[in-house]
């Protein structure tokens, strides 16, 4: 399993993969952070296609073309806003990853890159979010042949360190994969 998951630091908009995942808002019409960066890099065609999708509920995902991105497709998913952990945030965040991976598998996409969903303006603590991301992805990959490689693209060195620690814990027995909220 660990050879199907990679963790890197970088700019997700520069990756030539089958799909990058956009941490979108419910309108899918662009915003700040990674959402704004993806929309800017993809060009106006992405916004035009997103207008036709009618938004997306939290925890779900929708697929578009990649337009001017090196990635062939963009999977848009809406993460939860952090409200302390008792408002269903962990399940909604896990659903973002599952829904995105299901879309990728259904389209036969072999390579998918995720940002750290909900950890920016939505305030989800990175130490909790990365463990949900990795645990959900591992469980999905155990039962599916696609995607063959899932890359988690961290924007900051701090996020990269958190993902590397969580991945090492998962590979070595998962002692801290279920942190207390």
C-alpha cells in the first residue's frame, strides 16, 4: 500500500497527473487558496464548466476537464469547516477523499494528486486532517486497482512534516492514526 501513496511539497497546479483534486467551496466557482490557484492556472474554461455543475455538497465530489493545467482532469470536492470536531467533520472529510477516489476509479484515472483539504481557511487541524486523508485513502486502495498512485501535495514544509509523520505511523502500525479530538 505505501508504494501507492506519495507525499511531496509543491504546487499542485504544476503536476502532470490524470487528476488533481480541488479543495473547492460549495459553489465550485473559485475562491481563495488552492481553489483560486487551480482556477487561475486552468483558465476561464474551468469556471465555465463549473457553472454548469450546479455546485457540490460538502463531502461530495464532481469532475471537470483540466483545461490549461498539466492535469487532464480536476476533481472538485468540498471539505467541512472545522467546528471543533463534534459536528460530523471527520466523516465529511473522509467522504471528500472517498468520493474523489471513487470518481477517479470510475473514470480509470491512474494518478491523482490531493491538496490538504479543509486545512486552510476552513481551519481543520492538519494533524487530524492528514490522518483522515491517509487512512481513508489506504482503505480505498486496499479494495480498488485504480488509482495506482495517490500523491498528497503539501504547500508548506509544516504540512509536509505532518503528512510524513502520519504516513510513517500508518506504515509502522498506525499507533496515532486515530488522534483524539
